[in-house]
C-alpha cells in the first residue's frame, strides 16, 4: 500500500495533510503580502529585474520559518539530534506522553523480557499519577526525558512560561531522585526562545527520525508497516505509551503490534541502543 509509505506526504494522516497544506498556503500568502508591502508598485529598473528572484527568496524564507517551527527534525541553524549516525544497524526506541497504566508497565515487561532499553519522555502531570511506574522505569535501566509538565504547545508560550513547563516537570521528578538533560518538545514544535531556556538549563533537544502517528490508532497492519518499511540504521523511533495528558487512553493497539515489530528489527539485524550510548558519531551534539 504505497499510500502508507513513511517519508512521503501521502503517508501523513489526512488531518496533518490539511494542516501542512494550510501552512504552505499561508507561507505563499504571507510571502507575497510581505513582498508587495516592501516593494509596492515600484517594479521598474533593478527591482523589476530582480522581482521574480526576490519573490522566490521571500517565499523560501517564509517556508523555512514554518518548517523550523513545525518540522521536529529540521533546524538549519544549529545541531539537533534526530538520527544516530556513525554506527551500523542501530535503532533507538522512544516512548512519549507517559506514564499511562497499564500500558507503560506492559511496555516495560516487554522490554525487560527482551533485555532492551528505551527512553521515556514523560509528562509531569502523568508522572504525578504514577510515581511508582516512574521509579520502575529508572530501576530497570531506561532513560527518562523531560516532555514538559502538561504538553502545552510551546509555540504559544513565552520564555518564562516555557521555563515554567520544564520546571513543573522537574518539581514532580526531583522528589523521586530523577534528573535529566534530555528534552523533547510537545509535537516537536520549537521556537528560538525555547533554545534559550534549554541552553540555560543545560538540556539537549531530542527529535526523532520516524513518527508513525500511533496515537491515531491506524490499525495493526498499517502501524506495523509504518514501523518497519524503508528502515535505515540510526533511526530514532517515536512511539506513545500515553496520549498527552488524557486519563488512561487506550494504547492496546501499539502493545499488540510492538512484539512483532521488535521481532522484525531483530531479524533484520538491528540492535536497539539506549540514548545513553549516543555520545559520539551522532548528527548533533549530546
Ligand atoms: Zn507528546
């Protein structure tokens, strides 16, 4: 089914396709508007000659800004970890939006049975509900990352509010003895002033290579397909053991597919490595 190909526009669920289309239309619209505001009707001489090139560059700039904000793995201005380079046949598993029972515990059971380590980007609000699960994640050798306290889209927040979301998470975790320097933005959306907060608090921004929209419950077969086809070494795979701050969302579809997916990775010769092993040879700094 080519319509489910990872990495193509058609693989994206329709609601995101619509969103992307709107962003592109907005990009063209804002670009054209800015251009006409700057140059007005003065289209003679040198401006007239450079008109098409300038319009194209402005359009490119607007699209770049949209991509910078909304494409999690895209930042031309500084390194961003979205893929592990320098090692053959490795994959990194990450789970976002937990803890969420009983699914987080079931994932931990599965990983334990196979001797695998993953990274869990927890939400502070969910961790308050399941402190025992948080402790178990650490005790079993997995890594924990900060995914904010309540999963508010950071692009709607100023610097102080972003710091508040990150520190809200830290306040929940500190009594459990948990500290981290890994951060993942809700939806992967980012703004320049997010980096100011992360730099000040010494966090590394972690994106991903393969998001499969597992929270949309696409069906077991499609989910399997999205998680396995065109697999390449170094991919950081994004899965969800919770769904934002919802109370006990159903993640059973993922749990049904995950053993098969892990079998497939193993059979293809891939080693699952934790982010803690990612020190050098990565496409970013950590
Ligand atoms: Zn999330």
